[in-house]
C-alpha cells in the first residue's frame, strides 16, 4: 500500500516544493484563453460515483502495475462559482484514498488552478494551472517530484456527457516530450 500512498501525492499534484517564482513561471507558460471560463466546472457540481485506476509504479521502467479504486466524488461550488471543492473518497481491498481538491479561477489570466490536499498525509500541494477549451476539455500543467527527480504533470478533464467525466493524469520525465499516464478516473453522476 505504501507505493499507492506515495503515488497519491502525485494525484492532482504539481509544483511541490517549488519557489513562488517557479509557480508564477508555470502559470505564465499556460496559454490563457480569450473566453471567460469562470463557469467551466459548473457541469461537475454534484455527487459522482468514481472509478479510478492508479499506476503504482509510474516512470519506473517496470511493467505497469495498476490498482483499482471505487467510491465517490462530491463537487461543491464556492464563492459564486469562482471556486469549487472536490471531496474524494475511494477505496479498494488494498486501502483508501481520501482528499480534497480546491479549484480557483483567476479572471485576469482566465485560468484555473487546482490544489490537492491528501488526508493520508495532511499535505496541501502547490497548484497546477490550465483552462478549458470551450468544448468540455480542460488541460492543466505543473511540476512535481517523483523518486527525487523533477517531473512534469499533465492533468486532462474531459466532459464525455452531462453524466460522465473522465480525468487522466500523466507524468513526463523528459520535459513534456513524452507522457506516461498514471491516473485514470471515470465519474458518473449519482
């Protein structure tokens, strides 16, 4: 279970341990949209059944080992839609992943930042930054560390329908030239 707990730190995670200047640089690199995306997460407000696959050995070079989890995600609006909070609680025979994700909208950059807090270790991560494309797909980028090395994180949210959302996280150890998926979640409205 310790491999899964270590990996949870990477879930919705980016920019851990970086200076405030590094966070600003990442935010500036993410392209700001021309449209106001303040309501982009509104489709997700509510309670969802969540099925998650977590790669327990990301970027290791070893054959992929996936763990399966199931549970709920509850998404609540905050501050008149300019923020929201996701409460995640999923479990398997091997253990449980619980945490929360705070998403904040910046009207100046027209970007969202996503911050994850793990109840497993009490850590609040630094944000990943990105935006939605206006067609139901949000892409977010940041940095993290894995086994002592700095990696890039990409998190993609795709609204498949009004009742289904897919989340996919990937890591890159080569500056974003290649990506290895390590988290796949499908939420269906409860």
